[in-house]
């Protein structure tokens, strides 16, 4: 109302006063003529401004520097304000959409939005990976057409959808297990959330196998010991040699269980260490000497054993772990080399790396077993390993120690010819020479038959 008074009545009043003055001065005809002239000028100005406004609205442009007067300034000003506000709102929406797309792309979970006919409306990159699809090409395609799986189609159709569904399939050459969940978005749209549980299932399988293996390993010695205890408790008089044999079997079975428990504990300790091994210098020469003595003791003179080490190097690491890993390799060489065979322990430098190698002329290992040797409880010949007191954990321990020392275990073997197990230590973990052990140089090649 205020604006009406200001702009319309104000202008009308001014025109009337002006025309009255003209009438009084020049006569009523001039007064009416001037009034008509003012009205025509006002109508022309309003028409021009309406045209300008129309042009701006249709082509979204006003002439540069155009300054309409009166109420039109306010109209244009308001429209400019509205336009600016709309632009800001659009920018905010664009930013929000970009943020949403970034978040969607970063999500480890897959998200697919589908309509009531299961057609894909949108999905994030994880969902593309999980289902082996590409949004660009597959937008609008039916998901159940792309993923031909009867149970999956049933799951999508069931109303209300069960809480979750496990889909196992091969995508681009890889086996995937996906846990799916449908979330209703609206009458027409649903969101399918996928979670890759492949690794979780594998870990669970490894855990189950591990428990089954430990139980299996303990069951046999426990049954033997339990059976003999029953025999002893029955009180039947056993002759002295049988009594001795029973006790000695009980002792060896108890020893086997003890070895198994000790190796399990040592493996679990190694697996729970996340920090790298300490970098305390462990001189190689005395370590090799100790391993050489151990090999001779285990072999009981049945093998030709040689130790080649003329180095003053040290390995930067944990002495107890390195000794445990290297002695596992030496024990295996003695265990899997028939009497009369040859075993060589060696420390050498290769392109800056230090290599501890145990070479034997033993039974060897077929190529298909090599990749699995460091798995817990994996044995090529279960009976032979047991007979010789093996637990199936030795190489798993060696692998853990190697990882802990940024090192690698390399295995080369040929059935019937022998094997070489090499523990490769990177140059960063080789310490400076120790003159104190230079005496080893005088007698670098030790051998024993
Ligand atoms: P085990 O306690 O049975 O020796 P390991 O983990 O030390 O367990 O070794 C796993 C398997 O690898 C052994 O059971 C054996 O079949 C094979 N193996 C290890 N070292 C040798 C070797 N030097 N020669 C032949 N086979 C070997």
C-alpha cells in the first residue's frame, strides 16, 4: 500500500498538479493536452520496460548498464536477487552432488539404486567391481538380467526382502563372496548394498582348518598315551622289555605334543608381532658354527655335512628368531635326506643381499607342493614328517621370521635330487663386519662326514 501511494498516486498527483498549472497559465486545452502527453509518456515508458523485462526473461539478458526508474528498479532488482539466489542454490546442489559422488566412490561397500523392475538407476564404483558391470553402459539394464542367478532373482523379488543374502560368483576371473542387503528408498526405488566378505570367509576357513589340524595332531599322541596308561593301570604284569617299550613310546608321544605346543606358541608369538624385528647385530660366523654343530648332532654321522662361511657379516635382527628359522631349515635337511646324503650350509653375498642357504641331496619336493610348503600343517608326506618328529609348522615359522626381517624364503627342489632352501636378507639388514670373528676366515670350510 505504501508503495502504491508512493509510486502510483504520487506520480498521478504530480501529473494532475502540473496539468492544472498549465491550464491556469495557458488555458484548459493546453492543460488537457499536457495531461494526455504525460499519460502517453508514462505508458510508453512502462511498455519499454515490460519489453526489456520480457527480453531478459526469455533470453536472460538485459542491456548493459540499463537503469530503469521507479517501481521498475525494484522489479528488476527483485528478479536479479531471485536469480542470484537460484544460482547459489544450484551451486550448493552441485557441490552436494559432487560430495555425494565422491563419498559413493570412496565407499568400500557397493551401492546400487534400482527401480521396481530391478533396472539400474545408479551405482558406485565398488558395486561396479562387485557385479562386474559398468554404469555408463549398463544404466537402465535389469540387474537380474546382468546377474543370472536364480536365488539372487528370488531374493530381489521377495517382499519384504530377507535381511541379507550371500551371493558367490566369479567376477573377471576372481571368486567373490558378497553379502547383500536391500534397503527400500521409496515406492519405486530400492538400494542394494553389497559387502565383499571373500577375505572374511577365507580367514574363517583358515581358522577352522587350523583348529581341526591342531585337534588332529594332538589326538593321535593323546590316544597312544591314554591307551598305555590304561594298560599300566590294569595292573597286568608286563615283562620288563615291554614295560620299557611302553614307557619309551609314552615319552616320545609326550615329546611330540610338547614340540607341537612349543611351535604353536612360537608361531603365534611371531604372528602377533606387528613391528619389524629389532636391528641388533647377530654375527653370522658363530651362528653358522652353532648350526653346523646342530646338524652334526642330528645327523649322528649319517650324512656328509659341509659349512661354507668365510664372512665377518652380521645380520641386523633378532638372534633367537634367526636361530629358530635357520635351525628349522637345517633340521629339515637332515630329516628329509636319506643316510649317506650330502648337506651344505652356506652364507654368501649376492648383489648386496646376504643369503643363508641349506642345500641337501635328499628326497626333494615336486613342483606342485612348493607354493604351499609354508602353510601351517602342510606336509608333502604326512607319515614321513610324523615319523621323523615333524609338526608341519617349521616352514610356517621360517616364513614369519623372514617377513619379520624384511627377508624372503626361496625354495628350489627336484624330486629325487634334493632341495635348496635360501633365506635372503636384504642389504639394509646386513651389518658391518666383525673383526672379532675373523678367525673363522682361517678355517672357512668346515666339513664332517
Ligand atoms: P615338518 O615339521 O613336517 O618338517 P615343515 O613346515 O618344516 O614341517 O615342512 C613342511 C613340509 O615340507 C615337510 O613335511 C616336507 O614334506 C617338506 N620339506 C621341508 N623341507 C624339506 C626338505 N629339505 N626336503 C624335502 N622336503 C622338505
